[in-house]
């Protein structure tokens, strides 16, 4: 699907999810978000279309809603991160859609779990959005975000510390409100101690973030004076330069450059850097980064060099490094385009700057413009000195062909964005040439830059005068075509669709500035180039010059106004200068500015705060709704004070009036926008009508004038026809002179060709000599190494020979020992045979003993069986004896019992007998 279809489906899914927050609608929305993420979204927000704006507004609103699922929120944030691919898109997401405050609210809702992937994602996106962007203190949840960052930085969670440090560095940079808020907190001293401890961290990125935060917060305080004093600042410089050159990546290099740019704003630190002894070496290493093909790294390096140029003491040092004399190979490469350069890094510093000048405008336009500004500063310093070195002049000669390629004709069909970039580049190039012309007053240098303006590259001969060379080589028609292309671009731009005349980004403003710079350059060179003055005055009398000149005269830039006044002073005396049209154009611009000021005053009176383009769930959607709500609150408060307990229908009346007031406010805003558009169209139409009327009157007057000129031309033709005969004779004599000159020129060409052939042969012989010398050195080093190896092998051979002789003697001794052992072995074998015979006899005796032992064992077994039987009988007898003893003991106990009973009975009988007679006692005793 194409982008429009996907965006429509995404907008429909957003509306469905708003109406019904079910799992099905959430899955559908997430699917649409992922489909849009798969498409190319470059410059989608900066296109100004309504559909992408509505989709982004809905997505930001869903991110700010705490009821949105984390998975869907993460997908939406990933899509918004993909949309923020350039500076304009990031600025729109930050300022127009309030994405910064929305993500801050998400972090505030999940502040209890800082290690959550959603929080980390929000921190990374915020770091990307807030880089080089001012965050105001009125932004929602900004103070809560700062508190969260300080708490997370002081924690021990390594996953959260790095993005929190990067985001804190962005918020603190050039933001006095955030700095004041952090300094006013109670826990700022522990926060400082934590940051100082981070300076010893093993990650260079963490160290750079920490230094950036400390520089923003403490640079002008006592803590900063201790950190960046004279003892520590040189170590800081070395650390920052090492990180820039050998950093972890583009992100670390960007923040390192920003840190150095910020601390250079302090005069004391800038003075320390001018006295830094390794400054030239460090700058040479930094300039070496320009040889890479990464435009982001090159842009940051150029930004650092421009910041150094703002320090007067550093500019001369930079000139020494950049314009350092190159080696022979580099100078040869400067004369021969297309030849590879193999000089040292120091010699290639200036060449790297020149290479970035010729980079394409798409993708690396900032590098090209920054390189032009840097060369402007450096050449102004170098050429403004009392004595200009040959290195600077040779560098300027190398710079000329590159500047030649930058001054190209414009094509309106390439689009406004491309034209704007090309015009900006032309403005900077012509500004660089004007500055160099202003500094260098010698005629020779003027002629060189005339060649650049004319888009030709003549070879200036030393024996010819500068004036004659310029008159033969430079054509004013080429300069005129450059101006014509810029004028065509200015008038191909529709004035009704332009930005206001005061806007610096308007294409008309950019084209006008490029045109004025070119005219100013032509004005300075009109005396040195043939027909340049005629072309210059011809352009000043063109009707199309009115619009750029009026924009310059009504501009708020001092340089543009001064350039416009100087051109007006030159053109005012010309007979066909459209002064009336210029006055009408200036009046129209002033009227437009006055009308714009009145409308802005009215908008401020009706609408207190400019309406944001999105709704985060906390703020209202427009400033008019805020004014309506405030008015309703005032009415409600007044009614409550008058009749607190009487009016029961106040809320209903307020709702009705609130709806009416909001409808009137929206209708008024629409009418106001329509009125502004109509006023702009009317002013542009009045200006075009006035221009047309004046052009028509001027055309009629010019037609009458041309009729008179035609009659005068007929008369002069008759006079000139008589002079033609004499001119024919002069032409014949000139032809003879030309033939002689051609013959002389042919001889010179033959000499030149022979010189070139000899030069080529000399270069070939020189290359062969260098190659032979290199091979000789290699063979000498190989011979030395082989000699050393031969000595080593000879020593090893002698040692091995001695070892071999020792081994031979040892082997002879071992052989004698083996013979003696062999004889001993034979004697032992004979002894073993005798012992084996004795052993057999002993074995026979052992067999007989074994037989006897078996017989005795059988007898012992029989006796054992009989003994077992006897033992068993004994056991039975012992058992019977024990039973008998038991019976005996039982009988004894019974006997004792009976005896006891008998004793009792005897006692009873004795008692009885004691009562009876003695006879009876005796009878009893006898019976007993």
C-alpha cells in the first residue's frame, strides 16, 4: 500500500480505538502502526499535509492516555521516533505536538519502575527530541521529569543512568530556568557529588555527559571554578580532544564538541586554551576527522572549528594548522584534479575542507555551508595580516576550481527546497569572494576571483598583464546568465504561496540575498572585466530587480539594507531604472508588515496562548477554549457570590452560553484566518496591478524611443558603410599579422609539447628511481636478516655435532653393558633349568601330602558327624534335666507350702492340746 492509504487506515483505527478500547481495536491499531513503520517516513511531518498531522496528533494523544496498553504505547513511540528523522520533524514534534510533555507524563506515571523498557524507550526518544532544543519551564511535567532524572542518576541502575545523563545534559544546556530550578533543590549537593564520582567512570559517554551537566550548572560558581581551574583544565582539554578523536561513536563526539563549545564561551577557559601547548596537535587530529565520509561527524567538527574562530587568539593558530605547507605530492595533486592525494594528515587539513565544499546539497548542505563560513573566517585572518605567506596563496589557487563548481545555474524545476539550498550556497560563496576581495587589494588577486565569478578557469601567464588576461578570458555574458537564472527562480515562485516577506526561510528572500551578493560582486569588478559594467547597469534597469531590491531595503538585517542602498545609489541615476515600481513594492511590503502587526495584536488580545496542535489529556485543545473556560468560571463565581442557594439552573445556563461562546470563538478564528488570507492576496494583487500598469506605460515609452533610435540607426548605417571599406583593409592587414602570430603560436605549442614530454619522462624516471631505491632497501634488509639466520644455523649445527659425538660414545658403553648382561642371562637360564627339576620333585611330594591330607579330612568329617550326634543327645539330656529341675523346684515350693500349712495345723493342734489333757497331747504327738 502507498503512504496515503496507510495513513487513512491508521487514522480510522485511531478513531475506532478511541470509541471502543477493546483488545480487537488495540490489535488492529498496533498492526496499522507497524505497517506505517515499515514504510519510508522521511520528511512526512515537514510536508505540511493535513492527514499526517491528524495521525500524529491522535498517536500523541494515545501515548499521553494512561489507559493505553504498554505494548501499543511502545509501538507508537517507535513510529514517532522514526518520524523524527530530521531537525524540522523533531522541532515540530517538540513544539507543535507537545511530544516532550507527553513522554514526560508517561515517565512520571511509571516512575516507580525506572528499569521498565517503556521508560527506557521514552528516555531515549526524549534525549533525541531535546538535543539542541530549548525546553521551557511551562512545559508540563518538566519539574517531575527533572526530579526523576536526578533520582535515577543517583541510583545504581546502570541501564538507566546513561540515558538519564544524556537527557539531563540536553535540558541543562543554555536553559537558565532549568539550571535555576536544579540549583534551588535541597539534594543538589549529593547530586554534585554523584556527578563528580562519574568522572572516573570507564565509559567515555558517561564522562562526557557528566562534564556537560557540570559545565552547565557550575561553570560560573565556586564548584565550577575548582573543577575547571588552571590545574585541571589542561587535563580536561586533553580528555575532550581524545574523546572527539577516539570516541565511542557519533553521539559521544557530538556531546564532546558541544561541551567544548560551551566552555569556550567562558573568557578564562578560552584564554587557557590559547596557551595549551598541545593545541596544534589536537586540532590536526580533529581536522583528520574531516577525511571521513560521515556528514554528522564532519558537521560537528566544523561547528567546533567555527566556535574556535570566535576566539581571537585561536584564529591565528587555526590558520597555521590549516594553511600549513603541503608536501610535494599534495601540491602536485592540487594542480592535477582527479589524482589521489597521499600526504600526511597535517598537510591534508586544508584539502579536507575543500573536499567538503563540493559535497552535494542533499544530505550534507550544512557541512558545505559551515566549511564556507570557516574558510571565510580563516582567509580573513590570513589575508588580513601584514605579510601573506605563499602557503595561503597556494591554498587559494587550490580553492579556485572548487569554487568554480559551486557557482552553477539554477533550475526552477528541481523544487523549492533544492533551490533554497543552492541559493544559500551561492550566497555564502559570493560572500566569501567579497570578503577576500575586500581584504586583498592587489590587482592580481582581483583578477583571480573575477575568473571564479565568470565560471571559467583561465591559466594566468606570468609575463602577461592582469588586465589583458582578464579581457581575453572573461566574458560578462556568463555573469549575466548567472543573474538571469536567479531572477527566473525569484519570479517563478508564486507570491501568493510564499511565506511573509519578513521570513528568513522564504525562497524569495533567499534568492534575493543571492542576487544582491552577486550584484555587489559585479559592482566591485566592473572596472576590471570587459562589458562587466554594461551588464551590471543593464541588470539594474531590469523590471525583475524590483522585488529583490525592495525586500532588501525593507529587511531587518543591516547588511542587506546597506547592500540594497549601495545598489540603489548606483541605479538611481540610470534613465530606465523602475523607481516608481520600486516605491510601490516597498509601500506594499510596509503595508503588509503593518497589517501583520495589527493582526498579531488582535490575536494576542483575543487569544492569550497560541493553540497547540495536539491534546495531551491535560491541556485544552486551543487558546480560545481557555478564554471561554475562564469567562465561564468568572460568571460562575459571580453568580455564586450573589445567589449561592437560590439559582438551581445556573449550571444549565452556563453550559448553553459555553457552547455558544465556543462556537463564536471557532467561527471568529476561521473568519480571522480567511481575512488574513484575503488581505494578503489583496495586497499582492494591488502590487501586481501597479507593476503591470507601470510596465505597460514604460513599454509604450520604450516603443516610441525605439522608433526614434531606428531612424537614427538608418542614418548611422549609411555613415558606417563608408567606414567599412577602410576597415576591410585593416582586416586584411590584421589577417597577415594573425598568420604570423599563429605560426609563432604553433612553434610555442611544439615547444610546450616537448616540454610536457620531457616532464613526463622525468617523472617516470623519478618514479623508477624511487621504486628501485625502495627495492634496494628491502633487499638489504632481507640480506641482513638472512645473514643473521645463517649464523644462528651454523651455531646450532656445531652444537648438534658435539651432541652427536657424545651420544656415539655413550652408545658404545651401552653395547658393552648389553654383552655382559647377555652372558649373565645365559648363566641364569642354566640355573633356572636345574631349579625347575627340583621344583618338579617337590611338586610330586606335595601331591602325596595332599592325598594324605584328603584322607585325614574325610576321617575328621566322620568324627565330626558323630560328635554332632553326641552333642545333640547331650542337648536333649540337658533339656530333660532342666525340665526335671523345674519340676523339682515346683515340688519344693509345693512342699514348703505344705510344711507351712502343717506348721499352722500343728500350732492349732498345740493350742487345742494345751486346753486338753496331757494324755491326749502325747497321743497326738505319737500320731504325728
